[in-house]
C-alpha cells in the first residue's frame, strides 16, 4: 500500500472577509469503463472513440474512469477536461504486466490526498478475461467539499470472469478495498465508483454483501429504485465525518455517448448518479 500526499500551496493575502461556509450542495457523478484497449483488440478506432468521449465528461462534477489503459489516450481525455483535479493510477504492478490499473479520476473539487493500491491477486493472462495483463487495483482521492468537509472518492475495476478462480480473486479484491475503507477512510464519508464485475446485486448475495456490509456503503441504483439494477458499473456511497448524502437520481446515459453513426462509444454504459450532501461539523 502506498500513500502519496499531495503538495498543498497556501496563498495568504489581503482581501474581503470570506463568506459563509456552504453547508450543503449537490453534484453529478459519472462512472465509465471506456474500453481503452488497443484497436487490434477492440476491433474499432479506440483513439477516435476516446477523442469523442473527452468533451462529454465535462458535464459531470466527478468522473471515475476504468480501462483507460493507454497513456496517449488518457492524455487526450485530460487535455479536454475542464476539471482542475485530474488523477491517474498508471504504474504497472511489475514488469510482467502490460498495463497499469486503467483508473482515472476527474473532479471539480480540490484534492487533499490520494491512495493507490494494486490488488495482490489476478487470474488469467491470455485466457479467462486476461485480467493478469493489467495491474488492477483501486484509486482513492480525498476531495474537499467545503472548509472542514471532505470525503474519499474510490474508483476500482474488479476481476472479471465467472469461473471459480475468478470468484476467488474477486473475493480477495473486495477484502483489500474494504480493509482500506476501514483504515484510510475510517469514519469518513465515501463515494465508491467502478466496474465491479458482479452480476448479481440481490440483497444477501455473498460478494455484494461482503462489499456493502462491513463498509456501510449504499447503492444509488437501489436507493432511487432504478429500472435497470443489473449493471456491473455502480455508484456507492456512505455518510461520515459530518457529511450526509442523499441519492437523488440514477441514469444510464448510453443514448448520449454515441458516435455520429449512433454507435456506442464504449462496450459499457456510462452510469450517472446525482448526490446531494449536507455538512454539520
């Protein structure tokens, strides 16, 4: 586990008295697996799709990306972004891995700290979803809502595949990230987005319960009674540190992320959730 504190610059000068600290607000969150593998694997123009995705991300206050594997393509997304906070977890776990984590976060909120963790386990190099070609893990960014109010935004991409070995690895991934939430984010508000690669989100399902029960996370889809609860791309949240959330909305924005011919810009839907927050010190 590696923690990278960000350098903070304090500017002191004369000026008007600061206004009141906001006690509430709301924002739109997008989680999006951009299918950022090379064109020889995707069978389409990956860079061309990424160029079209970039400007669309500016409509959202917080963006969690998955499968942004290629450095130059992520640079295109970052260049188009109007978000002042841009964080990518790019480093491969070791020389055997072809890619890093594929994770990135854009935010219209200032970052205070960050945490990057590679998962210890994977299954399959050139088979069983080929998870071991990448360095899957999770990226957490501590974001400031207002003076004295902050939360931790997690972004992840769990093991894919439906075999027994895949399930065992996904169990291990869940254990690692829930441990981080219990320690790095102890008693703190959390938003957790990503490609969870689970296909059963029923109450009591083993892996879903293993993620939600120890962390206190709630699912925006379930909170608002969304009409398509089977998506593997999720937005989760929990209260903490004086910050309380309310889930306002959930939407599959596939119809808005199309190329000029009406073809989806990824093999995953972009999932949007609206959250309202209130802060009481």
